[in-house]
């Protein structure tokens, strides 16, 4: 039986992976399917929360009873998060956000040049949304959760990232080409800014989502 412990709360969840366009047919992207973020949105709604789901390129059907905002790029994701933040009791950033985007967008398809080396793709830095919303909280007492996709030294990198980003909780999951991204399952450790470590064993993405909401609900009091 699901307790309605998030009733009266508004939560914002980001899901999916941003795509940074190079030209009308190409983009820089990542392997996020959005499944972990959607599991967070569904479970929060089941626990009574009003949910805003900011979805980047997932192609997944809208979960019932959830407000969905579709975005494409990191800059659009940032705008949607900043717009929703002032009313949010908690923000969970499960989306995989590109750290860089092409410096220039070619309005026509980039052509290959015969017998010549390609021009290098020049990248510029995208805003760090999680660090920004953590440093400048839109509401007092707002709980902010980040995710970290790591391939090695998972816990040490996660702890450093939690400090750098300034969020309250950081879910560290190990990823690989066939691990976590796109699959139905996940396995993680949730690190707290208070030094806590909550391991979540391998299981459905809903299982990890429920643990995240347990920790958020405790912090909201
Ligand atoms: O979508 P699935 O297929 O279900 O896979 C789930 C997942 C692996 C994508 C998810 O569980 C996950 O780990 N998401 C975060 C992936 C990621 O981009 O991690 P990161 O280490 O690059 O970023 C750390 C945190 O900062 C994340 O909360 C990210 O949303 C945020 N960030 C990153 C860069 C940036 N410019 N702005 C951000 O806000």
C-alpha cells in the first residue's frame, strides 16, 4: 500500500537526455532513455505529489496525472527547470544533460569535403543547472537531488560531485553501454550532504525511485 506522504507537495523531475544540434540532421546526445526519470515521476504521483516532469527526447508516453514539459537542449531544460522551481518542494535531476554544445549551428546540412580532413567541432560549455539551482534555491527548504552517471571510482567521484554541485542528495549509479541506460533496472548508492549513504540493490527503476522519495519526504518533514 502506497502512503500518500507527498500529498500537498509539488515535485519537479527531469528525465531523458539532451540533444545539442550541429545542423538540421545531426546532434550530440547520450544514451539516456528517460526510464529512471519517468519511474520517479510515476512513483511521486502515486504518493500524492503534484508532479512536473521535464522530459528531454524520451519518446515515452506521458505518465497519467503528471504535467509533462518537453524540451530538446540543455538550454531549454534549464529554462523549464528555472520556470518550475519557485513552486517546487523538491527537484530531482535524473536527466543526462550535455556539458557542452556545438559553438555554432549550421542552418544547412554540413557537407563532407572530398580528400580533406573535417573541420573540428568547436564546443562551448552548457550551464550547470543542478549547481545553479542548488546555489540559488528558489524556495527555502527546497530539497534538491542530483544523479551521477559514473563508469569508475563510483563512490569517490560521487562524493566529490555532491560537494561540487551543492545538492542535498546525489544518486550515484554505475553506467555502461548496456548498464543502466535504457534498461528496466538500476542499482545505486544515494549519498547525502549530511554524510549518509543509502545503498539500493539491483532492481526495477521504481524501487530506486521509491527510496529517493523516502529520503526526500524525510527531509521535507
Ligand atoms: O534514462 P535512463 O535510460 O533510465 O538512465 C538513467 C540515467 C543513467 C540517465 C540516470 O539514472 C542518471 O544517472 N542521470 C544523470 C546522468 C548524468 O548526466 O550525470 P552527470 O554526472 O553528467 O551529471 C550530474 C548531475 O548534474 C545530474 O543530476 C545532471 O542532471 C546534472 N547536470 C549535468 C550537467 C549540466 N550541464 N547540468 C546539470 O544539471
